[in-house]
C-alpha cells in the first residue's frame, strides 16, 4: 500500500478511489486529525457522489486547519451539490402532495445553508398550500432579500398577500413580478383576480386579457375574463370567453355553468339551458 498522501492522490488520479480511501483511512488511524488525509477523503467522497460524508470530512479538516481556503471552498462545493440534489427530491415530493416530507428536506438544506434561496422560496409555496399565508410571507421575504429580482418569489408573495385579504399589497407584488417578467401569465391572471376582488373590473379584464395573450391555452383565465365581462354586462364577449375556455378544456363544468348564466342574463334562455345541461 502507498505510504504517502502523494501516492493516495496518484490513486485518485488513476480512478482507484476505493484504494485511495483505504489508504487515507489508514493514515487517520495513527493521526485522526491529519489535515491532508481528511481533506483528500472529502474530495474522494465528493467525487464518488457521497456529498454528505464529504462535508463531514471537510468539517474535520477545517477543525484541524480552520483557515484553509481550499478545504472551505471544497466544503461549499459539496454543500451546493448535496443541496441541489435535496431540493430536486423535495420538489418532486411537493408536486406529489407529500408536503411534510418535502418540508423536512428543505429544512435540512437550510441547516447547511441558511441563505439557500430555492429552499426558502419552496418553503413559502408549501406554506401557501397549507393555507398559512403569514408563514409564506416570512419565507418569501427572506428569499427576496437574497434575490430581489426574482419574479416567481414576488408572484408567490402576491398570492400570500391575496390569501391574507391584503389586496393592495397583493397587487403591488404582482406588479413587481411583472416588472421583472412581463410574460408571467400566472401573475397577470392572479393580478386580474385581485383587481376583480377590488371591484376594478375594467382593469381586471385587461389583466386577464394579457394572461391569455401570453398563454392562449389558459382555460381558467378565459373563464375568469368571462366572469369579469359578465359583471360589466358585456354578455356576448363573456360567452365568447367561456367558449374559448371550453375549447381549451371541453370538460370545464364551471365554464359551462358561467356560460349558462351569461346567456340567461342576455335572455338567450334555450342556449342557457343547453349550457346548464352540458
């Protein structure tokens, strides 16, 4: 077996990671705080995808040599790689509705990196799904301190304000999201919902219109545009919007119902009955 760190490095360069690892561990038997062996073990762990173990070895190396810039840099690389893997896993769980598991993973990311934007942003969206808008705002505010120009974070913050019935604050957040990404269809749509709740119907119509221009196959936006037009007694335009929603989603029962209401208000009773039947 090689008898020096240089020889262990040579084994790593040859791709003989198992042998290099065994040699480093042997060196630690006699000197548990040997910096070069700990640092190299961290590198080996990172190169073989064992990022959590890599962080542990880099931590031990930094206890032996707290000012070593290379070990600190290598540790941060391992943290970043591990956190990217964890966040991808948590996002998949969140999309499957497994919110508790996803939340636990995001919290483990923050234990390694308290300023991880993605974990903070996604914890905010989990809080929103759990109908806890005040907690969502806390997480999203922390995320926005790290990335003030992130459109999605401003959009989600708008959703949290809307759920808190703080409609003016919601509108301001959607405007900030759209200033950063004018093609954010969901921000246009939820801005329209907020304006509709504020009874600013003409502005709501404009926002829904922008949402469907950006994303023509947006059934909910076509439906809500129809509702705003209907409240303005623009019944033919409302029916046309419901028709577009149904072109996108022929099984959209609420759009048939709203279409029936608009037709009824326009005194087109037979057509209204047919919509209700559908």
